[in-house]
C-alpha cells in the first residue's frame, strides 16, 4: 500500500508537526508560480498540528514552504475542517523587502540581481546565453524587491524558477524530453479551451519622449508698441536705437517666444521682462547677421505681457571707449514667434502604427499601445510594436496523466517539453508544460496543462479563405485536374521531387522545351560501328574476332577449337612467355614425371629447410 505524501506545519519559531489525514494539491505554473491547496479535518492524530495552522506560519510540502496568509475554517459535524490555498513564501519574502534609493545608469545583470537578492535569504544563478548583458534605467528602485525583480525579468524577456532558496534565471527554462501523452493509452480528461479575448489587429508604438516640451508655432507677429528714439541705421538700412532704456512691448499666449534681430559688432542687450521674471540676450557679434533667439521656452501655457529694454553690453570691447555708443536694431514686421505645448504624438521622438493583415478579415481592433523610454527610430519601434501585437488566439490543452511504470511521467516538470498525440483534437505536437497539478494522494494521477498553441490568423482562418480562392483558379472542380489557363508559359517542374508515374500519352516534349544547363538530348551524338575483322576493330575487337573464329562446330554439334600450339615467338594455347618458362624445366629421365610429388613437393621441402636455416634453426 502506497503512503500519501506527508504535509507538515511549521510555526515562526521553527517548531514542526505532521498533519496526518490532510490532503494537499500542489499547483505549479509559469514564472515561479507555486501554490498549495490544503484540506483536512481535526482528529486525534493531528490535534497539535491542526492548532498550529495560524496566520504567518508555514506549510512544508516536498521540501518547499508555503506562507499561510488566508485560512478558512468551517464546522463539519462535531469537528472542524480547514480549507486554504497559499502561495510559496518566495513572493512574500521579496515583497517584504524594499530598495529605498533610486539608481540611474547602465547596469550588469550581476549587479541588479545582487542588489535585489541582498538580505533576502535567496541567492541567484543565471544563464547569460541569449540574455542582454546590461540594462539601462533612469530610475531603478523605490519599490519592493519583488516588483523590481519582476521588472528586470520582463525587460530581459527571461524566465525564472527557484528551489532551496536559489533563484534560477534563463532565457528559457525546462528540458525537451521524449515523454509522450497518447490518446487512449496514458491520458484521460482531455480538455481544449480557445481564448481570443486578447486578439487585436492594430497597435501604436511610442518611442522615447522628447526632452523639449513645446514647439514653435507657425504664426509670427510684430511688437505692439515702443518707446525711445529710433532711426534708420545707414549700414543695413534698418530701424535701430542708441538710446539706453528704449523699450518695446508685446503680449503672447503660449509657453515661450523667439525674437528675430540683427547681431553686429556695436550691439548691446535686450532685457525681456514677463511677470516676475526676466531674460537677457546680447546682440554683440563681430560679424553682422540676422539671428533668431529662443528667448524663453517651457513656461506654463497662458497669456503673458512682455517689456523689452535696451541696455549696454559691458562685455562688448567695441563699446567700452568713452563716448562710444552701442545700438540695437528693432526690425519691422513679424519678428516674434510664440511657442505652444506639445500635445499627443508630438511629445515622442517617434510614433508608429502597425496593422495586422487580419484587419481585412476582422476589422480594426485596437490593442493597448506600447511605449519605450529608449527607442528613437521608427524601424526599431515598428518591430517592437509588431511583436507586442497579439493577433492570435490561444488554444490551451489540459489532461490527466495515467502513470504507467514504463512511461516514467512522474519526473516530468512544468516548463519541460513532451509529445502530445491527441487524435480527437488533431493535435500531434511537442508542447510545453506550463502548469502541473500533483497530489499528496499516491493513487491520484497528476494533471498537466500545456502552453497555448497560438493560432495565427495569417496561418489559419484567413489563409483558408485565400487558399480556397487560389485553388479554385487553378484546379477544375469537375475534373480535379489543373486548368490549362493556370499554366504559365514560364512554368517549370522539378521532377526530382515528383512522386508517381508519368503516362506516355500524357507527356510530350516539343520544340520549345527548355532543358537544364549542360543537358540537351538533341545534341547527343550516337556512334555507329561496323563489323570487326581479323585486322580491324568493329562491334568487337579484332583479337576477340580471332578467338571466336577459332571455335569450330561440326554438323553433329561437336565443338573444336582450332588454336595452334605456342612457341617461343608465337602465342598459341598459351602465351609465348609461359612457353619460355616451361622450356627451362629439364628432365634427365625418359620416365613419366609426376610434377606434384616429384618436383613441387621437393621444391617445397627445400624452401622449408632454407627458411629454418635463416631463422637460426637446425
């Protein structure tokens, strides 16, 4: 009989008691989500542990601690039952720590994670592959450490998990396994849920906010009035004044204004007063030119009255001599331009829009805009907006695994990949486990929820419509064959990938046929051969002709080969070389010689003796 997994209660002082008779369900999800659902009735076997189920104590299950923050009790008969669901203490531990300071700059991941996990009781380990080396922040901190950690994880596009007070961070966690979930074999309770609630077809993206908060308007205006003596300066033929204290006045509505005048080597100053504030500009320059001064910007947007007063510029070396007077030009016409506050899209360095191809099928469905504090170019912002648009709908599959000894499903963890072959749902994919629910009851099989299958409309429904239209243009619905009108004059086929049999009556090669480079059967030269003779090669060589000619067959079918005997100069039944070799063998007797026993065996015996002598033998 299998024993259930033991649930333990632990108080804040570290005292622990077992909770016999309680059931526990562990639910593990993405991004470190772990919660424990506990249920049990008070009995004599668990009375001490039962009374320890209090706020801020911990359930201990499979080596992990879950903080009791919510607890429900109800009376069942003559006893009391507790039902509660609580999260892993990781979230409470980090939420209960803060960073009070603000940090600005570009930081390494090691620096950020060290800052976050310092004095929390947790350490970290991260895999840098496919992660950014640094992150830039203008204001990092002033929040609890859980919020700051989740911000860094989101900015990295990373995943995290934890075990035994170590936090693991990587671009993607989990492993690819060869485990299989098979319909009618090791799974039950199959469910499929489709969700298109986040579906959108349009999104706007906003880049880095502009540093300037206002912009010049397209309308300019003249000053309203002036005081003092003015004359036409002969060098530039423009109105000017040499009277220190001369003024001109105007009003404007907006956040600031600019002033156009001439700068020159005898220039002085204009001091502009508006409300309780003033701003001074100098018109001194060694070379005369027209210049527009942005006198003031960034004010509160409202109406202002301005008075400008002419003063001497003590820094102008050309007007320091006694009796030398500066002068300022005060041009006629629209020499003043007001600024207005930036509104809407004007406040950003770049603003882009992206529309999904599915908008033609489903209309414009606007998503929440995406913002960036760093992007200043439209191309990059468009890519970010495109990735942020969720023009898909999710299909989530959940099931209960029937544990089989040979399948080994018990060691599958969330974030791992496994194969799902679910015939009724037409699913034959390798899917990722994003949620696992396991039980203290050893006879209850775990349940798995797989990552959503993102059905992109561009690959599914929208394509079905366009594909059916395209097919109807090409295939004759009556015959099932390709329409002649659909075949282009430039159409080519790669028969290396063809499967089937080409019927001769269906295939013809005409004069316009184009063959692959280097191959043209019309250019092949087929050689012709004559008959062979004793002196000329033909369909066979002359040597083979002579051999065949020596074979004689009489009328009774007897075969004789008419080949002359060999000599030292002519080939025959043997070659002349073999004839010369045999001629060197001499026999002194008239008797018949057995080459095997009387010659070859004797030679072999001599050979063995020589070998023995060379090897040092007797």
